[in-house]
């Protein structure tokens, strides 16, 4: 495995994101240019004068990585270097919310940019505030659980569906707990012409509130409970689904993280867990996750 | 050090920062039990477990002691022990 | 109109009557940008439409990105520029405001992007007509700002802007400001540029370090307090160097094209002006006509037309007004809560100098209101009163319609 993301970066011990980046770059290879938005990845990897990136990398602003990548794509085409992979690697905050306009434009114009979102389900770099990727009834600092609240009242935005609606030829979800699957998907994305969107489930120790060593286990539980389904859409059609061999109840996942502690302590918590279970079951049905 | 134009940085230069200083626990690998599945290498966020002469060894300059490798090892061949400093 | 060295190189036979926007787009084409990335907004639209047509007709081998917003337009150019391309955009008003973040980003990353700003008023209230509030609002963003009086000057400033921006010692983005509608939509005779001659003046853009997998570098790292100040300082140093680069470029342009505009500023009306008017942009044409009339009535009035607002030519201004008795600044903006930006900066430039004359300021032409010779004459009359110690207001709205208030 070639490592194009150097150690010495400032990520929290046990963070899923550098693992994901390492696997992404291993699959894409050194003939790759990366644009990142502002966020955890950018901050932990480039404290001037240091940089962890062993591939060419550019950071501009929080919400414009997709536009920056569009500009790079146009120049690579002009130079006859279309075989250079152009990736955006950014978090859910910049992808689902503030950057969605630029992303829509990049998708719609059909740029040869592979947009990879590491999804830790909140604005983690600024202190765990809610994003539109934050799941139902999750505790964040702007949707805290409290005397009269169970946390975020809104469901997670379906960003992959938005990509599919833009006729992005390759759309996939992945997880750090399934590294072989993740690498395969990145390779597949790099192999097709045009835009691609990959969303990687990446647990955050600080924001989700769990012991450092449990990152991968929790990512695996997210998939095994059907809360984070792993699938691929090719040219708008559901093309590949990672089946869940033994489905686990969502409680097994929720109880591992402090951000769901309130569901086990407050009156009415069990009802909320029931709603979350229904969402997981709906995923299982929609994507055919079970045999 | 002279400042580069526009805050441009050199590739891989984070290597000067030895994040090994962060850790409290250090991984201890039982090489006899190891089946060389390389999952520890795959999952390590610091990319600091490597195969050296056939054995998986953490690079203690960078290992933050997170414990992901110990948690994921299918043979439980890695133990996190409190480091003596 | 009195002859100036700007007109010296113009031959009527080779000039064409074209729309200002067409001439500007044609000038951009002659600068051979690699990437054009722009979003339509009145009154810039004709510029980008012409550029699209040039590309579609195979006249201009540039990439044209039909972006989804002005914010995306300039952001895309960040990527293109760091990948090594010569980049161009155009915008105005709301679009310039939307790009606010990216302007600072481009200048901080020292990317030599050139952008035409077709000056227009900012909403609210909504207005599509000309004033300078838009470019004044971003005067702190680190971009070089050059103001054109005529279509010809805007055309000529385009390759000049690239030459200065791409100078290895400067590497600072530049905006060429031309008054929206007044210059973009006017039809007048223009000497169009040509590719061959522009290539004599403007060398190709060959940045040393770019996004390249063969030589990977990181662009846009974050900088902590121990080094940030020095980065801002280096930008200020570069703008300082631009002062002489602007004068040098004016001379070099003149040697090849036969047209010179005076460098950092243009002085009109003789060197014995007692009333010195100061202005930027197309209103200078009306002011020059007024000066001609007033001079024939014996009024010793002159104009110092500021061409470079950023970098602000402090020394050149001090020299130009050294012998005047009063200064009247006529500008198309007001920094709400204080006076106009230009008059404030003029006063600041003179405060610690030996020039201790009264300075008054006028906001004119806001939201596209026509500025007439009669208006300028009233300003001169107020300046003469101020010279004699009767300054009613240090700054006022000239031609305010009291009956509406």
C-alpha cells in the first residue's frame, strides 16, 4: 500500500478521516490532484509550513472546493492531462450545506471531478454543530438534547440522491470499516469519465463521543444496523449493494456513542429509538440490504 | 525560514512533528499470534504501522496510541499498555 | 477636446465604431487567456457574450466555463490559476459583492487573475446603473485597481493589467474598472488591439510552481499568528512595487502602441491650476469639457485624474496638487457613515505633507445619475468659495433633489 498522506498530521488519535484519506489516495494513486474545503481535514493536514499531502493539493475557501476543482479540470483537459485524477475530499458541512451550490454546478457541467465526502455528520472542526447530514435526534452543540428537546429534529439530507438527480454517472456510499469496498469504489470512480460522488461514513471520536479505539467498530455497526447502507448507482440505476449478513438493532449502535446518551435516559427516548429503527428498516427495504 | 509565496507548503512535511509525544498507551504486538492480515496497517490513521522484515511494527515517532489496531486485530494480537515515560 | 498623448497613437482610418463591451472582449481575446470563467450580470453581459462567440467561432482558443454564480466564477479561477493558467473574469456590483471572500483569497494566494469590473451601484435599492460603490467596497481586498476614463483606455488597460499582475515581483490580481453602461454600452470609435502586437508587449504566463503530480506542492495552508502579519506585509510590499510597475507598463505600452495615459495619474488643464479637481473614471470626460469652458473664462482649474486607486499613488498626488489652492474631489461613491472613499484617502495622503490646502468632496452620479457640465461648474464654484474660507460642507451630495426628501 502506498501512503500519500504523511504522518505527523494533527488529527485526533483514532480519527476515521485520515484512514479514509490514506485509502482514497492509495486507490487513486500519485497521478492525482486534490482540492479540499476548509474543515477538519484541511486544518489537521496543513498547518503552515507543514503539509501531510504527498500529492498536489489546494485549499481555497469553505464552500468552493467543487468550483476550484472545476477550474483545475478545465486546465488539465487543456494540457492533455485528462488521465490525472482530480478529487475533492471534504466534510459533510461543506458538501451538504454551504458548498452545495458549487457542487451542483460542477456536477451539472459534467466536470471530470470525483467528489469524496467524509461524513462525520456535523460541523466538527468548529465544535460539533449540526449540519444537514446530522441524523434524527442527534445531540450536537446547536441541536443539543435538553429538557424539552431530543436534539436534531430533522432527518439526514439524502446527498447521494441529489447526486443521482444531477445525472452523476457514478454515485456510491462507503465506510472506513469496509476498506476493500472503499478502495474498489474509489478506483471505479476514477475509472469513469465525468463527475462522481462518494460518501464515506466516518465516525468522529470528539463529536460522537466514544473511546478512541472504537472508531472502526462503530463505523461497522452503522452499516450492520442498516443506518448507513452501502450502495452504488451507475448512470442512475442501483448497481451494487453490500448486503448485511446479520442485521443488528439500532440500539447496539446508538448506545456506543455519547451523542445518543439522552435517548437512553429521557422519557420518550424509547419511542425515538423506535423511529430510528424504522428509518433503518426502511433503508433495508429500499436497497435490498438483507437476503 | 523564509516565507513561501501564498503560504505554499512542501509535501509530507508534517513528518517533522512527532505525534508520538501525544500518546498515553502504546501498542504491543504479539508477533507469534499475528496472521499478517495487515488490517492494523490498513486501519491506522497515522499510517505508522508497517511491515518491517515481515513483522508489523508501529512507528513510535508518530503512533498516537489510539488503540484502533488493538480493537480491530482479528487475533487480538495487539495489546494497548500504559507507556512508561 | 484637447489633445492628449492618449490620442497621439490613434489613426482614424484604422479605428472601428464598436460597442465598448465588444472592444473590451476583443482586448481580452488578444491577451490569450487560458480560462475565462464569468457569470452574466448587467451591464457586463455583452463582454462575456462576445467572448463566448469568439470561442464558438474558433477565434479564441480559451476554455470558457459557464459557471453557476460569480462566487463560482472566481473560485474556478483559483483552481485554474494554481494549475498554471492565465485567467480572466468580469463582473460588477452584486456579482463583485458575492465574490467578496474569493477576492481576498485570490490576492492572498498571490494569483495574477485579471478581472473587468463594469462599475454599477449596489442594492439596496436595486439599481443597474453606474457608480463606483462596488469597487470601492472591495478596496481593501488586496487587488490592484485601475480606472479607465474611456473605452480605449479600458481596452489598453487589459494587457497592461496582465503585465503588471503577472510580474514575478508583484503577482497580485488586478481589476480594470470601467463605468457600467457609460463605457460598456457606448458606441464610439476605438482602436482595437491585435494579437501580434499584444504578444510583443505581454509575454506568456509561465508560473514556476503549479499543481503538478510530478512535483506535488500544497497551496493554501493555514497560517498562525506568528507568521500571518508577514504575509500581509508581503502583499503590501508587492502593491508598493506595483506603483513603479504601473508607470513602467504605461511607458512600454506607449513605445509599442503609441498611446500613453500618464502612468499612475493624468493631469489635465495646465500646470497653473488653482482649483484642482480630482476624479476617476468616465466622469473625467465631462470634467475636462468643463475645464475647457472655465479656462476660456479665465478660471484656473485643472483635473488630476487618478488611474491607479490601488496602489494609492500618494507621492504622485502630493506632487500634482503641490501648487493648487483648493482641491475638490468628485466621486461616484459614499462610504455611508463617513464621506466618500476618494476624498478621505486624498485628505489622508496630504495630511502629513507640506500641502495644507482646503479639500472638499462631492458625491455625484450615484445609481447612474447623469453628471453635467453645470454640475461640475457648481462644484468649482463651491471650491472657489472654500478657497476663500467659505466652506459650507466638507462633503456633500452634489445635485441632491431636495424636493424628494
